């Protein structure tokens, strides 16, 4: 039976897969530059990075099934960064305050032999209008660190979500429905 390799170091993706009974045989993050290409739209960016991550790891495991994923948060066409500092997280939260944003999830599986199967998922999220004290308290808790758009919906930021249309697990980091469907179509287990 071919191995399943998760091309991600994200503990959230590992936990999400475990929720549906999928435990990768190997977890190995792809070392990629995640720069947005000129004119690249958010959905395309998520799809491209998911496929590139899966392909980069598949080189080492040609007989395995390699699952890659990426999550992109966008306001309109603007791709919000992964927040590496409080200033970036604050800017993202203030931009999303009282507005809708979209979370694009790219999922790609490289099959043994190198064929690629991929899907994209879009979830629309609306934040309530955030008070400055709420933003400050969220920044102080530190959950935003390394998160696309500067928030983690599975944590304290859940209180900011006024409306969600689509896959909740996509916002966490991996659409379980789409991932399960993709694997069911192609994975022999």
C-alpha cells in the first residue's frame, strides 16, 4: 500500500486529518518561497502553492501519495499576509473589521507516477466591527502569530465571526470535505 505523505508542517492540518481518521505515514514540509506572483489572484495563488508544495515533497517519495495544501485570506483581490508581527496582524484585523473576506484553500495530491489532482475551496467570512480593545486583547493573546490574515478562527477570533458561508475547516487550514473526496477518488486505502 502506498504511503500518504503530508507536505505540511502545520499542526492544524495534521489535527484536521486525524478528525476524519487519516493519519499520514510521513509529515514533511516543503521549503518554498511563497511570494505572490504579479497579478496572481488569491484562488490561483492558493492552488499554485498547494501543488508546488506537494510536487516538491513528491520528488523524495515517487511511490507515495503526497498531499499539499495552502490557505490564503483575501479582502477583494488583496492577499493578506501571514502575520509575523503584531503590526501586521493589527493591520489585517482592522482591514477585515465589519467586512467580508474570503479564505481560499488549495488542495493538491501528487499520485504515484507524478499525476496531480487538485481542488480549491472558497469560504466567505464576515467579521463584526471590531472595537480597538478587542483588537488589542487579541494581539496580546498571540494566536495570530504565523496565521494567514492574522487570526485563528478555532481560537479567540471565533468571537469576531458574524457570518460564515462555506467550509469552516477550510478557514482552520484544510477543507476536510474536499480533501476526503479527493483522496477517496484516488487513494487505494
